[in-house]
């Protein structure tokens, strides 16, 4: 008996594209295409890179098919959100063409989604790192905005795209407002996560009072909070810059979380906080573990501040300014950093200094 990963067999994966184009049913598998979509079944597939929770097949330069490897009964949030936003005319999602589903525990369950491939795009993380490298490599003591790799204009455009995404999500899906009791519960959950993180990573203990006070301040907040569908796992690696737009990817949320949690309504500032933390990561990760480059840490802080503010400025042009809800935004940022500390300590110990720096500001 010989076993191999069939996604690398272009003859076999050709059937996926053909079946979506035809809207076929094969055994327990249903292949569907978006109404009105025309799928060319002839391009050959190639596996795209290495991913942790999915496998992506690129068909020529036209399509990318993401196959979900961690299956949870129910419709995947990515299919749900991308199709809704595309139907509403959003310019910030890659056009969906089709999907594959089956039934698990009696529920229609998404196995894969086919979208437009963007071969000439660049991901936000790579673009941001290019800017940071240019800043660090400049021999003169230039400011982040004067260095050749200034990224702030793109950060502002990304902020605007994020605000437009949130506006579109609020139109396409139900919204709610949670009262102060629910906000207090949210703050208590953040404090509980902080306590567990301190147990797991003792280096966080002397820094814990700062986030603890932020969570306590949120608990005292005497105003309702608007909640809606959000991205849920938003960072620079989840966005692509094309020649004309920022495109937002991977709306499935944290793959390790239960489906109900990934589909739950949340403050859009959760996404804003995630992207703000990503700017800090981009600025600092090249320096992690290298104390001798201490002179560059100030430049890292300057780059992060410049791009964080540019992002918030862009966001405010089309959405409520996140800085008007600073108590909530600050708590969400700290909560994200707490998660990052535990993750890095377990998986990339040399990077743990990056999220720990969030508690020293």
C-alpha cells in the first residue's frame, strides 16, 4: 500500500474545479458555484506554500481553492462572510466562485472555498517588513516618515479599507448593542486570561498591573458597546495589496476556536486592536533576541507609532474614530498582547520580548 497527499496530484485536483463548475454532487460531497459565476475547469493546480490549518491550491493565475483541514460541523465563517460581502459589492474581498460542502452531524459543513487568485499582490506583512528594514539600514538618523521605506500612506489606506469592511459587515449581518453588565463580563474574562497567562509565563508577572488596571477601567465603563460580525484574526498577514486596493483574507477566525465563538458578534475594535498589535510586531520582530541592537529599539517604536496613527487616521475617515473609545481599545490591545505572550512562550520563545514590550509603554 502506498499513501500520499492527493492535493499534490494535479490530475485528481482537476476534479474539484470541474465539479464546482458543473455544480455536481459526488457521493456525500456537494460542489457548488456562486450564482452567475463562470468557472474555467481547464487550469492545472499547484499547492501553494505551507499552511498550518488549510491547504491552498492555485489553478493557473485565475483561482485559489482553500481546503479546510480542521473541520467543524457548520458553514465556515469565511464562506459566509466573503459571499455576503461580494454580493454587496465590496471591493475588499477576493471574488468567490464556488465551494465544497458535505454534512457532518447533520449540518452542512464547508470543506473548501474557491476565490479569485491575485498573483501580482503582496501581503501586508512583507511590505511592512521592507519598510522596517529600509529604516534600520539607513545610515543617517532619519525619521520613520523620511526613510525610503515609509509605509504610513499604505497604513492609512489599510485603515480606510478596514473601516469600509466593518461598515459593510454591519450592513450585511445583524448588529447589537451590549449593556454595561456584558461589558463588565468581558473585562472579567480578560482579567481571568491575564491571571492564567501569568501562571504560564512568570516573566509577565511584574508587568501585569498595567493590563489589570486597563481591564478594571473597562469594567467600570458606564456605556453600551456596539457589536457586529468582525474578521476575528486580523493582522498584516491577512491582507494583500493589489495595484488598486487592499484585499482582506481569511475570515474564518481562529481555527482552533469553536464555530459559535468565531461567528459571535464582537466590537469592531477587536480587529483594530489586532492590526495595531501587528504593527508593533512588524517593527520589533527583526530585533527580538538581539539586545546589542538596543539603539534601534527607539526607531522601532517610532515606526510603530507612525503607522498605528496612520491606520487609525484612515479608519476614522469612514468609521467611528477608534480613539473615541480609548478605554475599550486599550483593553482589547492588552488582551491581545496577553494572548501573544503565552503563544510566543510556547511556540517561539525568542519572540516573547515583542508582546512583553506592550506592557512597558
